[in-house]
C-alpha cells in the first residue's frame, strides 16, 4: 500500500515527527494518513494542499490527484493515535473574524449608525457560527472555519483595495456589511451532521437569497431600536441597507453563477471582487487541475 504524507491546509499541525491529516471537503469524515520523513523541513509543508510526499520514496515531492491518495476512514484510526487529537480547522475562527471586523471599522469613516451596528451584540451573534462551516463543499475553503476564514480574507482584501484614491468616496460601510454577511446563508445551506451535505435550503433558496434576507432583517431590526439624530439620517440608513442588500444579491457577479442581479453599483462590484480574490487565491492551494509553468516552475490553475 502506498502511503502519503499530505500537507495540511490548516497550518497548525505541520511539525516534524507529527502526524498529518488531510481534511477533504468532499469527504470530511475521511482522512489520509502519513508521517513526515525526518529529513523534511516542516516549513516547506505549510500552506499547500496539493503537495504530497510518498513516504516509500522519502523526500520526493510531487503533485497528485485526490483520487490517488490512500483514504482511511476515521473509524479505522487507533484510539490512541495522535491523529485523533488534531483539530481540523482553518486559520481564522469567528472571534478572530470579529476582531478583524472591528479593527477595519475603527479605521474606516462611516456614519455613526453603522459604527454602532458593527460593534453590536447582534453582529457578534450573527457570525458566531461561521467557524463551524465551510465556505464551500468543494470549490474553496472546504473545511471547518472555512466560512470565517473566507469572510475575514474578503474583508481584509476589501480594506486594502478601498485605500485606492478613486474608491475613497464609496460607501465603505455598505461594502463591509455586505462582505460580512455575503455568505451567511451557508450556515443554513450546509448540514453539520454529515459531511457538508446540503440541506433543503440550498435547492429551495440558496445562500445568495438567504444572506440578502438576513442582512435586511438584521439591519432593519437594529435601525428600529436606534436613536437617529434626524429623519434624514434614518432615510439614508434605509437607502444604504437596500444598497447592501443589492451587494449581496449581486456578489456572484453574473446571473449564470446564481446572482439574480448583476452589480449595479461600485460597492457591489467591489464586494464581488473582494469575494473573488479570497475564493480564487485559496483555490490555488487546492486545485488538482494544475499544470506547471515551465519558465517559472510554478503551478497554475488550468481552466
Ligand atoms: Fe457566495
Ligand atoms: Fe464568498
């Protein structure tokens, strides 16, 4: 039987002599077992998922397809195996996501209503389960903490992009709110009881619609309890909430990818782009449809 060591996407278990485990989004309950050869520098093993080492041929690295791997059921692992102590999680949990959000909010100009909203318990409560879900079953961030990691990455990407001078005037609070909740519906779309299988909410509603609905109900409920200085401020908040809703409905960019509308504002376009940056860059770490760029020696995604 050929065994592989597999680099862990979770970046928390890659240590010499440690066991590694592969967390596949498609087969969450299954894992691929192996052991790092002593002569392998653990630093090399960080952050890549498509890099495998055949332990029968120590130190030889190559790219392999998921299907080539030895897959063992979790139930087949011995009780005292260190594998069972490994927590399968991505980098960013919900608490870290919240602190990134608050940091971005503190550095961004926005109307007081939005500042108070982002700091509210209602927001912390609404995102607290992100760490339990993947951002996708197969395509990107398919692991526990995937949704919190992806949301944090998209927010961070946006915060950087928004510094460009011609974006300075756009409504950052609209984009930040939309990014924070753009995939909220995935907490309803995926089942926690089995391997990221879909619930009925996926075919019935889809996360785009459910996320848009969530941001409307959350923000409007918060607005009703908020003490605006004047009517105009509240009117503006109502308008901005509609624009945030639009951003979420349009975040997949085109109707063919499940968005009922295409981006009609710069804010919606930026939300789409920030989401895409996080999703696509992470796909580079996981894609099996890669080919080598002979000049650079890099692996690129073959569309
Ligand atoms: Fe989405
Ligand atoms: Fe997303």
